[in-house]
């Protein structure tokens, strides 16, 4: 049987995991001692997993890989996926213009999508190498449950984004084999699964991750502040839980997946678990961000972060301040009324006049770094936030409850509330909120696809299967139905 490209990618990464190298320049934070791995440290697999340190290093490497520009360091947050949501303006004959018209046959687009696909599976290969040896008896019970839980959750997280981009419309998934769900290190090509099979594997990984982390995750016993204070920790590997796949991040993933597959009761249940999470002192574990947070320089609203990544070179990619643009008139006509006080418009866009070109520009500045911003907000990219759980709860609740939730959300955003009276109004508001809230976070396109929205803001391109289902990389598509 011919070996397809995913097998080749996986085999390459297996070798990387066996002889694992962690680049010190990608360390999450200077105070995170557990990431201080020598760039020259290379160990054979048998040696790597003979100590707890080896498992910890490989897990850390998976997080580091997620921060690459082809993944959540850029393209899955502000780049490729945001272009699909029509969130940026680009000149003609650029990759942005091709993505804006859903021209998936353009060579630059094919290359970008192939890079995303391959790199997501590289992260999967990293954690699969770890999971293949997790039961070798090396780890104590706490390390076993924490590392296994996080690894399973990362595997699910990456597979779910493969599904959200390359998978079928969830409203009509069909019975064809669509994607591989890669669970082991093997020299055999992976069989493609049907939508039902794939989502079942996703759910199984998330369920097992939840079981593991519920036994040991310190976020269930300590506050975020304590977990982010090195002097309060006896082992830094158990700190900084927002930067890791913690228990509440797994619950949020469970809510996401349940909503995607139409299980609204489960989606609501798990969204509420996150929304109602409290620390040992009874305080909210996560809270909605407000104008005061933005005023302090925290435009990413780190108080809402359930899972984020710290990217030390963010200023050269997401935070340059002039890279990403949308005109003021476009934003006002589609998402915001004139004179709005909504913090997502007032604080996250910079309208400036360029005297050289005699024109105005409207720059997206959510990730621009402020010297006075709180440490927890510096250089971080949110991957799961509390506001999303509120939107899930709105979608899965009665109209009356949705109105109550939205009033709380609007107050936090310093925006006018609205009264929802019909399901159609709710759906329209949800789409608008996914665009307002997750601008520059790579979530709006998935909302369009999940809800099969016929109208996409900022374009005349129709919302359809042709727009929402990204074709598999050429080297993969021929194996889908083997």
C-alpha cells in the first residue's frame, strides 16, 4: 500500500520526539523553570521515557510546536483562518485576496493549508510518542494523570481543529470517510474515518482527559494567582495552568465539541461548569473582561483565558500594530453602530491619519504590547476564553435565559444590550458576537460553518459548503476513501 503524506510527516516527527530537541528561545516565560531545556539535549527514546523529566520535556515540546507561525503563533489566530472570516483587507493577487474569495486552488492557499494540516498532525505525533510509553511505570500517580490528561487533551484539540477546517459541514456530515484520527506511533498509514467515527474518537479522548485531570489538576484546588506565583509552588510544572491544558480547558473543549455535534444539553452543562468555576476562596476562577482591563493595557482580557499560549516574539507577528487592517466604515456598517462605546471597537482598533499618504488607516491592535500591561496579559494568545462559554450557554438556553446572559455580557463590554424574542434573532446575534468578540482569534469562521450561515460579513461571497469546507491537501485527499 502506498504511504500517504501524513505518514511521512508523522514519521519525521516521531524521530524528533525520539531524539527530542527543545529550543530555549521558545520558553514560555522566564519564571517557568520546567521549560528550561537545553537546546542541545537529545535523548534516545528508551532513555527519554525512563524518567519523569523526559515525559515533561516532550509534553512541553508539543506546546512549543503549537506556537509556530503555521499554527497558533499566527495562521490559526490572525492569519489564514481570519482571512476566511473576511476579517482583513488585502490587495489583489495576494494570499489574502485568494482566501477572501475562497479560492482553495490557488497555489499559495494550497501551500498554506497543507502547512496547517501537517503541523497540526506534528503536534499529534509529539503527544502520541509520549502516550505510547505513558504506562511504562516511570511516572508517579500525579505526574501520570496530569501528563496523560494534558496529552490526550492536546491530541483532541488539534484533531478538532483539523475537523473544523477540513471536515464536512456538521449540519450535513454524510457517511464518507473524511479524516484520520491518529492515536499511535506506527509505520502503517492511518485509516480515514467517517464523521461519526471521528467525533466519537474525539469525545473519547476528551472524556479520558477529563477523568485524568479531575484527579490531580491543581486548578481545582488553588487560585489562578497562586498558580502563577513561583514562590507559592513546590514544583513549577504544576503551575501556570492557563498556559496548559487544564481541567477547565477540557470542560470548555467538551462544550465546544458537544455544540458542534448538536448535543446542546451537554454543551450547556459543560459551559456552565466553566462559567461557575470558583477558587478555594469562593472567588470566580474566570471573569468577564471589562473597560478597566483594557485601560490597564490588557486588551486580550487575560482574566477570561481558560487556555492560552505565551509567544515571546508576538510583536513581530501579531502585535506589530500595522499588519492587520479593516476600514472604520466597514466595521461600523457591519458590526458596530456609530458612536459605540463597545470596548472591542474602542480599544482594539487604532484609527490613524498618515500624513505622507494623506489617508486614514484602521489598525487592529489587540496584540500590541503596552509597557504598562499586566504580566499575565503580556505576549499571550487566547485559544479558549470565557466569553465563548457564555455564547454557548446563550445558544443552548431558553430565549429568556439568553437575554439574561447577554445583558451581563453587554455590560462587561460597555455595549448596549438587546432583547431577543425569536430563534432567528438569537442566531443573528450569535454570529455578530462571534465576529465582534473573536476578531483576531480565529473563531468566527468556525461559527459560520457550524451554523451554516448563508451570509458572511464583509463579502458578497455566499456562505456555502464550497466556502466552508477546506479541501484536504492534495497528497491526502486521494486516500480518504481507501
